[in-house]
C-alpha cells in the first residue's frame, strides 16, 4: 500500500532512431498522456521525427528546425543516436551496400559536430516544447504545475559508454531526474513490459515467462523476462538481444533500391526519401496495411522527380518478407535460449510493440508462428507508444517515497541472526535448509532505497573462503518447506561481509 509519493510530473522520452514519443503522468492522476501536436504539422501524432536541422550555409542551428519543421532546404541530422555506439554504426555502414545511408542523409554531422551535441540540440528543442505543452494541459485540467522528473529509454544491449553519452546529452539539454540529478534510464523492452504488466486484460501469472519484441523504426529489441508478480518491476531479466538494423527501415532500404532503379537515381533528390516527405509517408501507410498476400502489389504511391510525378507498382511481399523472417527466427532463438537458461519451457506470452508492430503482415506471421504452442501473442492497440507509456508508469512507480511491504524478505544463514527480527518461529517458516534471517517483515513501512543490516553467521572453508547466500521472500505463513528463493524481484540490497580467513 502506497503511503507517500514525491510530487513531480513523470515525463518519459522514447528517443528512437527514427521517431520520438513523449508521455507524462501527473501525481494527481493515473492516466498516461501523450504529446500529440507538434510544430510543423497539422496532423495529430504521438511521434515526432528524431531529426534536427542546421543551416546549410553558416552551420548555425535553426531556432525551430526540428522534427516536422525540417524542409529540403535544411541540412538535417538523422539516426545520430546510433552513433553513440560505435560498433553499431560500423555494422550498419558495412551492411549498406546500396549506399542508402548516404543518399537519404542519415548519420550526417553538419560541420563535423559531435553526435552527443547533435542529440543535445534535438533534446533541448524537444524538452522546451514538451514542457510548454504539459504546463498548458495542466492549466486546462486544473492540475498543479510541478517539477518534472525525466526518464529516457535506451536499447536493451546498449553499453555503459553509450548510456553515459545519452545521459550527458540529456542533462546538457535540461533533463533532470527525481533528485535533480541525471534522468532515469530504462531499457525499451522493459518499458514495453511495464505497459504489458499494467494491462488488466493480459492474464500474466507469477512464474510465467514473457518475451517482449520491440520492433522499432531503426532497431529490433528483444527482452526475455521471468515474472515474479504482475507488478511493476517485479521480474528478473533472463536475456536481451538487439539488432541495430532490424527495424522497419530495413524495408525502407529495399524500397529505396527498387524506386531508384525504376526512376533512375540521378533524377531523385535526397528530400524525396526524407522521413517527412510525401513519398515515405505514403509508403509507410502501405507497409502497415499489407497483409502478406502473394503477388499483392501497391500502385498508388507517387514518386516525385524533376520531370514530374510517376506512379509505379511495388511488390510489397518481396520488400517485407526478409524482415519478417528475421524477426520470427530471432524470436524463436530467444525463446529457446530462455528455456535453456531457466531449465524448462516457461515462456507463455509474447508482447509485440514498436512502430513496425502496426504491420498486419508481421503480427499475423508471429501469431501463426506460435499458433500450436502454449504461447499467446499480444499487441498494444497503439504499439508505437507502448515504450513511452511503460516508461512513464515505471517512473511514476519510482516516485514513491514510502511503501508498505506485502511480504517478508530475508537471507539464509547458518546460525542465529543478530539484529534480524524475531517472528516467533511462526511466520514465515524457513525453507528446509539453513535458518533464514528475516530482515523485512510484512507491514513494514520502508523508504525507497532504505538499507537495513543484520549480522549472521555463514560457513566457509579454508580452501574455499566464499559463501553462497540465498535471498528469500515469503508471504505470511507459506507452506512448510516451500522454497521461495528470489533474485532481485524487489530493489532491496543486502550487504554481506565474509571475514578474511587467517
């Protein structure tokens, strides 16, 4: 039961390779809201292109040239987020045998700018616009205007170096966390998992395994989790996987090759393939609607050239099939790996999120893949916002300052504990091994981050001066001999010191 909450507005920023979403929750509400109006467009959208433009002459940042406001007269920077992870950049460049990267203009760094500074410039514009939007909405809904606590989402397998660079850029752009320091950070699959855990219509139970398949614009992120309870954060990560070029832009690259071949590359301007241009907007709609029919073509997309607009047909199956096969193969491999790591088949749910999950073809393919298994496939009704929504809920959960515990927590010991509480040997009963020192008890009111210590004995040997300490949780009066060993289902830390043997 929640006792207190830090009064801040939780703001999540899902800064994706191709698009960015911003969600927020006010402490006086449980509703997740999204910024859905952006400068440069009259069409409501929960996403804005992750692009920023610089003057093509003076190399000076245009005041409002970002997102939808970018035109063909600007020198735009796109996909710069991936430059924070050098190995990822090298892989994409090595795979780009059709020079799509150079023609579309991704990874462009006007004036030789550092990637961190480009991301900072984009996030600075995003933050200023977002805060103005949120304050206006708070006034409209009679909600108090409070300080902001930001959380960023990052790919599941990003290195500490890349995460540190993203934090540096965000902090320089004015992003702050709960204590006024660095913003919080959460992996994209974990954020989508949080949205799934908060969905009352998805029947997740303790002991279930879940695979989150986040199919974004630029990357494919897959996280595998073992669920302890259907609560935010009450799980452990089994494995993570990221394909930096496995998003829906894999289809765009093939489309570029087909279109440029049909229309002669020299007649196409770079702006034609801009993410905000008419051509790619029409193609994006066609991708989503395609159902995987053999021979189905699309012929209503116009290709603007210097000599006018041309209609032509594209075999959408040929464009999408390689990506669908890749995603299904990776999903199968990750599920098999999870079963090997856990020692039994525990995966019961697959959750598909990300912009590419809008694809009818992709969703149907994943459903067919697991049609004859124990695995059920789910998809957020608006899959491109699942990550931002979950991150906002996760941040709101971390704004709790005091919580009343709903179970006991303790550590295994080989002798009577000193400083641990006495439960009169009634509840909970320890597993049938060594005694358990119960450090936290049901009903305790604990501050987030609170540390308690207890001194207890453990057996070590001269030739092996280490001890494996089991951590347990238990609800009141568990069955005798029930082993409730857990590993990190609650964010409490036990400091265990083993004296050096002489």
